[in-house]
């Protein structure tokens, strides 16, 4: 499991999140991303980006008043269902 703090990127963290998933996270490994909520559109967009990239969103929750955390597994959702 790896944890990445993307709060310093404000609302421009999506490409970095996907880059980290591609290059820093092993297949079947879990990554935790922390980012700023902003107007809450980043919450839905982060889930959409993860799904579009073919990874599994395991959890999405409010960390504190301004931050959000998502837990992502580097495995396609259909493979996770077969496990």
C-alpha cells in the first residue's frame, strides 16, 4: 500500500494521480490519494478518471473539512469481482 499527498496540486491533481498509478503502484497494489475537495467536483472527477483508466475505486471519503481521500486498487473492477 502506498500513500500519496496531492493537496499541493489543488484542483490539478488528476494527471499526477494517474501517472503515479501507472509508474509507482504495482499490479494488485492499493494506493491512497489525498487531495483538496474544492467545490466537490474533484470528488466525482477523480472517481471517473480512475474508472476510465481501468482501476478499481475501493473507497472515497472525507478526510477533514478541506481534504478528501480515495483508495484505489490497481486491478480492473471485473478482475476484483472474480477474486
